[in-house]
C-alpha cells in the first residue's frame, strides 16, 4: 500500500488545530520556515510535507506533550502490570489536552513509539487483566509504523473515541415500530446496527465496528476481558458478523483466577474486527480512498495494529484512558 506523502500530510492538516500548529512551529524542523502565521505554515507544510513528520517526531515536542521519554518500550514494565506505579502522567497535569488537541497528542505518541521500536528487542503483550509478557517479534510493528499513512490512521482512530456517538433508532417489527438504543462503545449494539442499516450506510457502520474492536482490544483489553460476553451475546455477535466461535474457543482464559476475566472475549473481538473491516471494504467500489487503502492493510495486519495501540497505551495513555475515552471496566 503506497499512499503519497502529500495526501498523508493533508490528512494530518485536516485534524491539527491552529494551536497544534503553533506548538509545531517551535520545533527545529519548522523553526527555519519563516512562517509568521498559521496560514503560511500550512502552505509550507503542503509544499514540504516531510517537515510535518519531522516536527511531530521532534524530541522537544514529545517532552512538552508527553513528558519524560523512556529510551525504549523495554525501559521498565508497562504501568498496567501488578505492583507498578501509575503510568507516566502528561506534564499538562489535570488538563492533559490543554496545550494541544487529542489528535496531536496521539500523533506525537505514535511518532515516538515508531522511533523507539527501531531500538527495541521486545514489546509487552497482553495476557489478561494486569498481566503482560515480553514478545520478541518486533519487526512487524516496525514495518507497520514505517508508513506514515498507518500512523495517521491510528491517530485518527484514537482521536475519534474521545467523542463517541450514541442514541436510538426506530426499527420496523411485526409488532410495529420499536426503539432500539445503540452506542459506538457497545460491540453487540454496533453489530445489530450493521444488520439494521440501509445498504448505503452499512460500509460505514461496519468500518466503525472494526474500529471499536481494534480500539477496545488495543487500549482497553482488561475491560473487555473482565466484562466478557454472555453466551447469548457471543452467539449474536458471531451470527451478525460471520465470526466462528470455534476460532476463539481455545484462546487462553483467566476466568478461573480471582479478579480475572476471559481472554477469549478479546480474541472474539479481534476476529470480529478483522471481519468487519473486510466486509466494509467489500461493500465499496474501486478505486479506494486513502483511508480505505490503509484500512485494507490494517484488516490484514489487525494483530500488529492492536499491539501498536497496546504499546502506545502502556507508555503514554494509561493514566488518562478512563478520562479521555470513557471505556473503563
């Protein structure tokens, strides 16, 4: 998948606010542009797109937005393991988004993880609530993050869950119209919405179901495992998405341990995410947009994308997850 750099940078510029660009303007990569205002800076970045990526990866910007930087993901276990102190708080204190937008925070965090993985020999893999183990297969993550289009995709996904939609739809049944609630944070309701959506809207709902699966398993796997799925909900999810429960029946489970959940719920959600993304892609005609071309890669490398989100979460997002995203469990 080859997305032109100018197209990728245009995607970044659609999300970066004027306040974000004012911060970026202070980095070494942009200090010599001579831009005197945000408008001229945007023009420079469109003409020289590589400068934006250099600015987002600037160590001084990371220090400002994310706080003290560990050299690699190996520098101490992730904050979610038992007995560890809380994860690194951002220096923005009680208002972590005060100096820049959520999208900018996530974009900078992904640049830092991409850089640090070049030197890492392992990352931490989720096994169950508050349990991690080192995994030495880092190269697939390096390859995924080597493409700036993939980093943009993941930053957009994280930012999209700082504000989520919920509501109700009216459904025609044999007994007349019935009101059914939905939430972008509820995979069962989202899967039901796929079945109810008009054909023209179904690809978007499928895409959002895949987003939820990737976001939940990457950022909140503990919550997914602790909540789990009832047998009825698991069967309903499998039926609505075409997933096979047998694919996840042998997944490791911690349900028998005190305070633990069921890792098979995470495995089921991963399978649903892959299938939802692929179904969304199959529902739209060629040629694919930039975002959908990236989606095709993520659908094939769902596990790698999940591991990247888990690394970003363990290093930077853990102290603020519940506040930023509201998917505590």
